[in-house]
C-alpha cells in the first residue's frame, strides 16, 4: 500500500515512444524479480553500511598485522576483499585467487606467521567469498535474460546518444584523491619512529590506496557501461517511473498503476543540467546523487507522481540505463534522463520493510507538521507590534548538549592508555573536533532585523536575507535553517517528545522554528529595525583556539610528551 496521496498518471506523448515498444508488465516483471539474489547478498549502499565496512576493514587489517604476523601490504589488502564482495563482485574471483596464493606462499616460508589465524580465518574467508559473488553474477545474467525477453527484441537508437559521457567522473576524481594521501603515507612510513608504528603507517597507506583503487574502478566501470549503452540501438520497454522521497527515481511495471511494487531504483539527471556551458561543475550532480543514495535519514518530502516512461537499455543489478519520461507537470515536454548511478533492484522483503518505514515516517511527519503549524498559528495570533530586533541564543538544552560532549572527551582522555602514534593522533583530532563544536553549542546566536537574520560563527557572522531564507524546522535533535543555494545551519541538543507531551512543555527549538517560520511567511511579523555589529555576536574562534590548546596540552602531559 502506498502512503502518498494518489495523483493522476502523467502520460507520455506517442511521439516519444519508439515503434513496437511493448509494456513491461504481466508475468515479465515477476520473472525479473524472481531472478534477484536474496536480500542478504544484495548491494546495500547506505551510509551506515559504508561506515561499518570502512571501520571494520581497518580494524581487521590492524588485527592481521599485529596478531596474524602478516606483512603490512597483505594485512591491508585482505580486508578489502569484503568490500569487493559487497560492492565490486566482478573482481572477487580474481582477487580471491591472487590473495589465496599470496597468503599461502608467504606462510610457507615465514616463520612468525600465526597458522591459527591464517588457516582458521583468512584462507577459509577467501574461499567463502567467491560463492556469494558468483551467485550475484549469475543473478545478473538471469535479470538480463528476463529483461531481453520482455522487450521482445525491439530496439531503438538512444536520444542524445552523441552527448559526452559524464558518468563516473566524480568517482574517478574521488579515487585519485584517495590515492594521493595513501601513496604519501606509504612512502613516508619508513620515516616514522618505532618499528611497529612504521608497519602500521605502511598498512594504513596501502589500505587507503586499495580504497582509492576500488573507487576509481567503480567510476571506470560506470563510465564504460554508459559508453557501451550509447554505441548501438538498445532494448526498449514501456514502464512507469516516479521520483522517490530521497531524490532518485523508482521504476515500476507498466501495469502497476497503484505503485505497489517498485522494481528498482536508479539515480538519474537531465542532460540539460550538465551542459558544457553551465557554470556549475557537472560532477556535482553525480556527487549529490551519491550522497542522496547514502542518506539514511527520513525523507522530508513524499514521492512524486507516477509518469509513463520508455526505458532504454537492459536493467539488471549495476546496469546503466536511459529514461524518456513524461514531465512531472502536465503539459511539459518529455524528460530525457541518463543514469548517474547503477541500477539497484529492490527485493520483495526490502519493499515491505520500506513501506512500513514510510507509513511510520508519514505518521511522524504528519504529527510534526501539525504541531509545527499549531505553533506557527499561535505565534501569528499572539504577535503584537513587531520589535525592532529579535534575538535568540543558546539556552539550557544547549548547555546540556555541550556538557555531554565534554563528558565524552573526559572519558576518552582517561581511557586513552595506548602509547601508539595512531592512538595519540586520533585522540588529538577528536579533541580538536570537540573544540570547534562546544563554543558553537554554548554561544550560538541568531539575530533578526528587517534585512534578514544574522548567524554568529567561528570566524564571522553570516547574513541571510529574508528572501533567501527557506525554512526553519526542528528535525530530531537538530534545529536546521535552510536557505536558497542548498546551504543550511544546524545546531543540536537533546529532545524527548514523550517528556514534552507528559509535562506540557515546548522545546526551545520548536518555539524558535515556529517564530522564524511565521516571519518567513508573513513579512508584517518581521522586525522593523536594523541591528548593530555588536548584536550579531562575536566570532567564536578565540574560544575554540583556547580549548584546542588546552586539550593538546592535556594530551601531551597524559602521553608524556611534556
């Protein structure tokens, strides 16, 4: 069941549909979904999964280095096999064979190798990494066969096939950027004092190089598939599409007008938005799509309307496609949209879980919207004569948030007993991060006058005109102000809706957001005066610098540097 309000189906003009193009409906979509691998073997490109994979990969590499007796380069590369199984199954069969021979060959002549770690963990893990990757590769082949059978052999030349291929540029550049620090760290590892620190530095550098090569390979594979799609007439299918709440596009069967079962998701962009004459970097769209895909949080907007579309290409896990779809608004010209990311199929269980999450998110969003509307209406009803200048500043909840962050730093300081260089560097970096956040939590200030709002910060106050200010809302623990250009300002503090309802209290962030929202909607409620420089708040960098120096000195004393 769909949680969105039903909107009329947007029809695609007949001139945009290739001759003989058949609808993807009936038994064909069900055959395609039956070819999908189990959900536990599917690609999960979510921020939580990426963070866990990176953290566990480095920890596994450190464990192999210190407890497995492996050299830095082998200890660094072996955990990457898990990342390749998850996101690059194309290379798993080759990498597993190479790593198996390398580990077995090194263990055959090295005397200090832990056979318990190698024989009980490493070699079995390498052998067991191949079947899931092979299963996914065969599932992709079955998906291609099902999609080709559904198209009934009808192909068509792609619109705008002569446009330059921009797919993969962001990932290629990101991979190169990762290679630079990885190479530098590996080259400088012999200069690090202490032999164990040298091995750890070399291991970390090689691990970063492996991550960079993985990202670079992902960009090259996407670019190659996008180029291959343009070189010859491609299979075509009539489908339904809609824009999801997170900004990517969902493709559905042509007869699924109730939007009950999305088949797959794919990030797409309009070629016109990335033309050579644009001032904006064309890679920004690919980066935004990647960040949207990684987003774990609840979406603030509902899915878009269903639209008829023609799908060019063969959809399967990791494929590149092109969509020619009806315009979201009635009467608009058809949209030609190239994929800026790979096709990611949606499993049956995943769709059910997502529908449950959408229903819960819709209920929470409706409740929060109603509460926010009530507060805004109360502000507008109680407003008397506008004041010359209106100010908000950090309060008790912000001081509590700063106290909790400081407590984390104190606990980390006393728990830090490892004398290694990497632990010391991590301790310093975490403290410096806290030193830049605590002054903002304790001393943030918002000043509103007739020109807009002023936000103090670490370096200098920032001015946002009223015409640019878009919204002010509390989202979870965050108070978030958004303005045109996609920028935002965020500050966080503890929040409990249950305690608020029990005691009849209004969270300070809710009250602030309601008052600012009323001013955004009704210019008559805005302040009438002009604020002075002293009212905009002082720069907070001196406090941050003082905390940073104090933390560094405390760490130096704790570690015996002074």
